[in-house]
């Protein structure tokens, strides 16, 4: 179902009001995201539910890595989410933090969070889940030798202390307001300590960090890895020893199918149960034979600039290109009206969002003036990198044409997803198209990884460094007063919008199709599939 613009705005207003109602300084619950059930069409589901069978999910991009302390991308998260579990989890309907592998928690003081762990849980290899397992996992993600791309969210953690077999304390250097939300992040997934131990042994013998964990992703989740055929599929099978409710199907397979028309045809023919993404122009077609989810998101898509390379080390050049970017035309022309235009780095669904900042806007005449002031009246030659995402490729083509008005000659280079992430982290690019979905739902998780100088070469692919912004982002982490944090992040957004290390395009709507023979399926605001309750009917 396609949301009109007014409907989307009404949704966002209601959501922001809900966020205000959910704030609770006592338990540090800062935010949550609510999925609007009105955007999901779930009709004509056959009520004759079969137990067993294989759930087939066809996706555009393959997971990059299955070690939970590895690659920080949505395709990887979507597979890992079913194999592993975190200590706590967010309820997107209420915005609350809820128990998962931890049954309860309390702050002993402003630097110490104590968690009581669920008993009777085992990893897929039979190893017990306990306080030692929690310590092994959190110590590992903090280990610089592991080089986790997910480290930045966990850096404030100083020490993990075992109180007894099922009680653990997490201590921070300074007060860390988003700690509970950080523990919902995929980097907080719990992996078997036996795998961690073996991975370290292989590293001591010259092996690559996380290689063994990637090959042996052993968690506590409701399914476990059966096989991974690179470039083709990842197959997971039911964990019959799961501590919670068993899934209704026997296995789930994630098939890599790059062609959107093939995915749609397979869904219609019954060869797939779920397809992602559905191209915006194909939504009416898919709605004719299947159910559609149109999920508003916490994500931001952006055009990033390598701020270490000329001419993008000049803020006026970056500002000029940002002002040449026609966001409304991109949403209407590329996304067929799905999604919300972005004027800054935060989605309206992220805590810390405010409209009361200077907006990144479109003004081609101002863009020309800025470029002239920067000394590039006659333009220059450059390159935009993008991955094999059709919308990003279309945006790159639009930019290529638009920037001709500024006499900027743009070439486009398209790469496979895994290679794209690797190359953009090395800093060889000029401009690049990418997105970010802050799993924590907090401004810290949205801004710190992308723009703090300590994360250059990891998530900070613009390679932007600003001491003033660094101080603000560090202050936002340790401040526990919501009003003061809001002020800090407002100032941070002002700097980012003005300095323009990135030109922000839009907040994506996740478009996912699924069979009318499937029930219990949804997608959360970070783009993660909810597969635990899925049932397949005849």
C-alpha cells in the first residue's frame, strides 16, 4: 500500500508524540520506534497452516559476514538476527527495552549496569549460555585485534564483571546514556565462547581475525547455520533445542537474486515466500498477487564526500553539490513517492531528531555561487561510486546530469556490495552513495559512527574530522539529562548540515513483498525481517 505524503507526515507527528511519552530517565529508556500497522497489507491468508517446510527469502544482496562482531551491514544483520540473540531487545510497538537473554537489569550506580541472565539456555554447539559467555563476547568486540566494525557503539564500556554464573555487571568509564540501546545492537549478539576461543587460537597461528567465527556462527537463536554457498544462498535449519518457542518451519533459505523482476516473478509463481526489496515501480504489480509491507525507517541515504581529498576538502564544494541535489525529484522519480526527503542526518524516527536546524536544501543558483567562491567556476572532473542497488545507481545518474549545470564532469563506477564496503572504507573514493540505519534508534548510534573522527576507515567513510563535533558527540554519550542531550545533538546537526561531509537524500521506506500463504511476518524500522512467528499455509 502506498502512503501519500500527508499520511506520512501524520504518521511522523504521531510517532514523535509517542517518543515523548516513552521517555523515562529512571531506566534510561530514551526512545523506540513504532511500526504503523496501517502500512502493511496482510490479506487472504489461507488459515490452513502447515508445520514444517522451507521458508524462501530472495534478497538483492548477500550477507558479507556472519560473525556478529564483523560487518555492519543490513544484509548480514538479516541473517544473523535469526542465528544469534542479544541480551535485551527493543519492542517496536511500545518503544520499550524488553528481556531476551537477560531477564532483568538495574543500574547499581551511574557507571554500573547489572543484568540477571536467563538460565537453561544453550548455544547450538551445546555450550551453556552464562555470565562467562557474556564477558567473552563483550571483551571480544572491545578487543582492537578483532577490529570489529561495530566497536564504536561499545567503546564506552570499561569492564565486564562476573558476579555469579547468571549475574553480570557492565561498567563504563563515564555515564553512558544509550547503554541499554547499545545492547540491542547486532554487535551485542551472543556467540558461543567455544567459537571465540578457537578463533583466537587460529589468530595466534597467523589466521585472520573473525574468520573462524564467520565460518562457524554458533548462537542461541531459533535457527542455526546449515550451509552457505557464496553468491547463491545461506540455509538455516530449525534449532530443535531452542529455549523459547519453536519456529513453525523446518528451515529458511536466503537466496541472492540480484534481478528485481526475477524476484517478483518467483514470488508470483510460488518459488519464493518473501522478496526484498520490491522496486517502487513494481509495488502495484506485486500488490496484485501478494502482500506488501511499506515500513517507515530510521535510515538515512546520503551522498558522501571524501573530505580528505581535493576538492572535497573544501566545504563550499560540498555545500554546492548538496544544494544541487533535488531531493523531491529523486523521491518522486526514483522512489515513486515512497520515503521522506531528508534535510539532515537524522530520521524523524530517531531520538534527537529536530526540525529546528538549518536545513540542507536545493538551490542551483546558490550552488553555482558557492562553487565559484571555492575557486571552481569552471568545474572539475570526479567520480561517484555506488553499489549494485538500482535506486542508488539511478540517483548517481541524476546527479551526473544535474552537476553538469555546475560544469562538474562525473563518471559512475558500480561495484558488488562486499567489494564496495571494503573499498569505501579504504578512502580511495571521491563521492559515494550509501545509507545508514542506526540500530540503537538514538542520535548517538546515528551520528557517532558516521562522523566522529575515531571511526574514520570504518563507518566514517567521508573521513570527516572536526574537533568541535567530536567533543559534542562525546558529550552526548555521557550526558544523562534528555533536555541537555537534545541540545547537544541539535548543535551537532547544525555543524554536520553546514559542513556537509555528506548530502542527505532521503529516509527510506522498506518495501518488502510476501506471499499470501505467509502469516506472522514483518519488517522493523531498521530493515530487519521478523521471522520467528512466520507460518506457511497451504
